[in-house]
C-alpha cells in the first residue's frame, strides 16, 4: 500500500510539474521555427527545450523584464554558462563576442513608438546566435525586432540564423535611416531660411538639430565599431550567402554612419555661416553708429564751446547769432558727409 501510494504521489508530482512547465511566461514575446525558410509559430513547451536542429533554425524573442524568463535563462543548460550569464546581465554597451561555434553581444535600438526624442528612446538588445538558434532578449519593445517579427509573419524566407540576424540589422538600419533623413530634412529647412536672410530665427532650430546629431552619432558609432568585428572572421557554420547578407547589412550601417558624419559637418558649416552673418550684422550696426558719431562730432564741439557759461563768448548779444551757429553746424555736417563719401566709409 505504501509503495502504491508513493507511486501515485510521484505521478501526481510529475503531472503538476508538467503543468507548471506548460505555463507560458509573460516574457515570452514570440518564437518561430523556420522549416524550409518559412516561419511557423513556436509554442513555449517546444521553445523552452531549445532544440538544436540546423535544418530548422529557431528564433526565440524574450523580455528580460520578466523574472520567469530571467530564471529560465539562468537554468538553460542547452546554452553555455557564459552566454546564460551574459543574457541575464545589465550592461548596455554595444559589443560582439565571436566564438568558434556561436556569437553573442549587445546592440542598441530605438524603443517601439518612442517618438522623435533620440535621447530618451534608446534601449539594449542582447542576442545569442549559433547554427540552429537565435535568442534575443530586450527590456522593452524595439523597432528592429518588431520589423523582423512582421517580416516572419509576412512569409519572408530565411536560410539560417545568420540570415535572420542580417534581417535584424537591416531593420536597425531602416530605423537609423529614418532618423538621419528626418535630421537632413530639418537641416534643409534651416539652410533655406539662412539663404533667405532669416538666419536670426534659425539659431535655436540649428542648435536642436546639432544636439540630435551629436546624440545619434554617439548612438551609431559604437554600434558600427561593435558590428565591424563580424566583417573579418568567417563563420564556418553559416551559409555563405547569409554571411554575405550580414556583411552587406553592416556595410549599409557604415554608409548611414557616413551620411551622419556629412550632416554633422554640414551643420557645423551652417553654424559658421550664421555666425559670419551675425557678425556682419553687428559690424553694419557699429558702422552706422560710428557714422552718426562722426556726423554729430562737429555739432557737439560747437555746442559745447558755445554752451560754456563764461564771459567773452562771441555773439551773446547778436540777434542772428543762433542761426549763424546752427548754419555752421549744418555746414560742418555736410563737409563730414563729403569726407566720408570721399574716403568710401559710407
């Protein structure tokens, strides 16, 4: 009886454990198995086992904000211990580690629906790739992974996990390109305003664009440096066409970085042009003040002399003395104008 009871308890415990294993964590965002390149939805019961079949690559997308996912990753024996520690870490600095049979790292991306604020819309995406699995972990929804998810749902064909990662980088490039194009349009409007003589109104706008350019540059440059490590090594376990697609995606990112550099230099030239125009305006105003001072100098001298309250000033008892002095001041003013014209100072 005791043995039968013990056996029954073990069966019940195993059944309860199986039910707990089937509970889908909230941090399981999506999962796909790509048989013959086409995506099919992956349930958690299969995804949690992390099957390793190079003929059927998997993409598992997780939210690191879920404690259940954090615990599951720490206990995922199918992954190397260094990878488990890395995927559950908190370092957000972009970098890539390339091994003999896998690669993993961190890239930065914009949060989904984060708006135009470049400074506040950033987040990190951790990834692990081997011959049969792509695992991505993020804290909040991102643009690039959402583009890849939609591409998988739309029926796009992916040869292997490297091809999936190349598509992820292409999505990242599209996000960066949108930001760069928006900044280029804003810079075009500012340049048009400067050419139209409205440079005083463009100073604040140019300052905002330059701040966004600097922020985006700080964002893109580390990404380019990290992903550039994948241009040199040859991944023996990846399809050559997939490796070429990844190289092309990284080169596209570099070209976007080059466009960003050109916009940054262009904004500096615009700022120098605006500073030159403002200095020219100030010099013009100073010249006008100097001319006014020169015109008023003879009159000031004469009025100062005749304004002295001392005995012996000429014309104090003459009837037309005031008009004579006033005519003299006007005459000296005209002479001053003639001299300035002669010297081409006015």
